[in-house]
C-alpha cells in the first residue's frame, strides 16, 4: 500500500527523534566492566574507541542481553562481552585462532565470520553448518587464518545482528601492509531500532510502505511537467502506476525507525578518532547495518581507497563512496586541519551517522546538511532504455541512453504473485554510482574503479554459467531468487573444483548486497574481464552483474541478500559444494 504525506507532516516524526541524532551518552548502560573482564580470556586487551580490541590466538566471547539507550528509551540489546559493538578481534595471517563462544541468553545464538575462508562447520549458520549454540552452552570455533585485511563478525541467528551482535575483525598480513599508515582506526557503521525487529518485519508485510515518507506527490508531478512536458509527465506517472511501483522506494526503513551509529555511538555522541595533521591515517570502514546503505565522505579530505572486503586494490582517490551491509572499505586520509567530520548519510536521506577525526579530544568540525533526495529513475525500474525507446514517453525522457543490452530469460517460477516486476533488458554499466549520487559534483567510487591487485585467483575460464534473478513483490513484501523464496527452494549445486560464472539480474527496484559464504566472488566487467574480488556484491536496480567463483570449499554454504529484512523474507539460498 503506497501513500503520500504532506510536506509539512512528512518528516515530523523523523525530526523529533532522529535529526536530534540520539543521546550524547547513548549506548550500553550496564555489564561492560564485569563481562569484559570475565571473557577477555588469554587475549591481550586494549581499548580502541567504544570497543575493546583483543589480540592473540585464543578468545572467550560471551553473548548476553544488555540494556542500551540510544533514543531516550531503554531497550535490550544482544551484546558480546557486554558491549555494542562487540570487541574488535585482531588476528595475524597464518595463525590458528580459537574462539570460545558462550551463550548466556535464553535462546539459541551463533556467530558467523563474515568473509572468512573457514571450514563450513566453522561458518556459524544454524541449520546449515551447525546446530547453533544452545542456551548455557559454549561452542569452540577453531580455524587457520588464511587471509588478511578488514572483516567482521555477526550473528546468523534470528535478528540478533540487528539487535547488536556484531564486531570488527582486523587481520594483520604476515609480511606487513603494502601501503603503510601512521594510525589505524575502525569505523563500524550500523543501525539500531528500538522496536522488536520481528514486529517491524510484520509491519512491512502488512504495509510495505509504512516507513516511507517520500511517496510521489502533486508537487513532484508539476516539477516533472516543468522539466519534461505534460505528456511525458503523464506517461511517466501512468507507467509507475501500471507497474504498481513508487520511485520513492529507496529503502524499506527510514530514520523514523532507525538510529544510525558509528562504533555504537549516535551522531550526538560524536565518536572521535585521534589523528595527527600531516600523518596518514587508515580508516577501516565496515557496514554492519541491518538495513542501511551508507554514502560516506569526509568534507575537506580526499579518500584513497586501498582495499575492499579485505582485498587490496589499486589505490583510487575519491570524494565519496557508497557501501551496503556486509561490505568493507579501507581508505587512507592525510588530514591537515585539527578536525574533520566523517559523514555517512543513509541512501534515502532520512538520517546519518557521524564521527570525528581530531588532533586532540573535544574538537569537532561542522556537520554538512544532507544531500537532496533523488528518486528512482526509469532506468532503475526497466534497465536499458534504448531497448524501450518506442514506449510512450521514453523518447522525451532525458539522460536514459544506457547502451544496448541483450534480453534475458526469466524462469517460469518468476511468473507468479511473488514477483511484481521483471527486467528484460538489464543495464550492465558498472560506472553508475547509483541513485542519490549521480551528478552530485563529487568524485564517487563505483565498481568500475576497483581493481584487485594481483588479478584473479584462478586463471581458468568458467566452465558453465548460472543465471539468477533477484526478485520480489514490494506490496506483499516477499523477497526471493528466481521467484522462489528460501523455504520453497532446493540447494544450488557447485561441483567441487569447478570454475563457474554467476550472473545476477536484479528485477527489483532496490539495491541488494549479495553475500556468498565460503568463496570469493570475482566481479567481471561487461566484457568478461576481471575487476575486483569481493565477498559482498551490491547489485543495483535493473542491473546485471557477473562474477566468477572457484568452488574450492566443500560443504554447505549460505548465499543471501545482506539486508536483514530481505534475507528473512526469502532472498536466501543454500549452495552445496560437492
């Protein structure tokens, strides 16, 4: 059900609760000193920001419920060693680590090591890699660290990730960083909701637009008339209505429901990292949000991206980057002034996370206003616009020449009540920063800019190609792959040792960060040339992306959208490597 709200009322709830940006002292209220002391185990502990950093090869982590307060109302969070986020775990490439996880809650829990190459029995997905950790029990994870870089961990049980069970992982390379820095800081962005996440999911199923305050209005229509003429504006409105879609559907949840956090701190709390002017600082950005794409910039500073998802890339200097839940980026900055604002605004422009880089405590820099909101375009709904140039209104719509794209085939399962759209001619452009970032006057990172150092891990050409469509019905709030939700699906078979290509076509109007456990996704350009190695690949609306996979890890692996509500609502598969 779509609805429109007058401008005067549209942001009232958000203005009261979110633009104040939370409590200055918001966060974990109780439990940190005792639980941290009890559970630090044999690891050396130092405090970095709002989370302890634990180093060593043996760790004790305790999962429990702890009171938190981000908005003026106390709620219960799922914490690790009494903190949100959980302790930062610092490992070294090549070492064997042992992590004892004890469950002090009344319900099952689990921890997944996101992006880590581990035996599937250590992957932490209940019902797939193990049974989960029962109340009062301890599970011992043990594996060799086969990689280096910035990663993270989170729960894969219920909605515990959304309620606080996540933390950073830093893995030092065996032979030192290729690009050194003078200081090193984790910036873990996340989102918090006071409401029970399962109740929020039920509300989305009852009314998928309940949290969307940016539906099309009469003002939008007249602005379209002014830009493109009456006929084009009418045709555009008719097409959106025929497709039963809204160009305002940028995200499922807004700042009216979510609080945006940096290292577990609200914008009012202003988490601060100590940096020295003239020195190089490495910022390890992790998107640990359940439902938020963040657009990140530091006004006054260039960002030199040197790594994504723990994999070093050819350095590329930008002003801004977008990343979705599950992704990580390492950037280098060289401050010259005493203070800078780290500004991470949500894709739908209903709120932001904020932190500070400062030469000494107590300093801050101006927080910029949020960018104007951009609505979805026809290319976000239908893909390659050349293929539809004969449709009413298409020829008069500016900026839609995306180049020819071949038609794709749709599985029979896509033709049903669970799918409200199918893209026949997806766009293959990887240099599009996405809605909200187009033409903003800043240099924005895109997938086309990323080039992993050393090339692909496997020089073989794929022996076969598997095509999957990301599908859903926004009104019913069901999400799926090829029109089939997880509960009705069969495992996808990868033959052990094979090299294959996975082609994803996004038939929906939302960007999906697709995360494949246990194996790398080596993204190709439209001509089949290797670009970048990722563990979480964002696929924009009406876009097609291909990546190569080496099926080198025997076992049962999860593959899913990392937006928690989409994953829980069905955009999830099991991959069987045998």
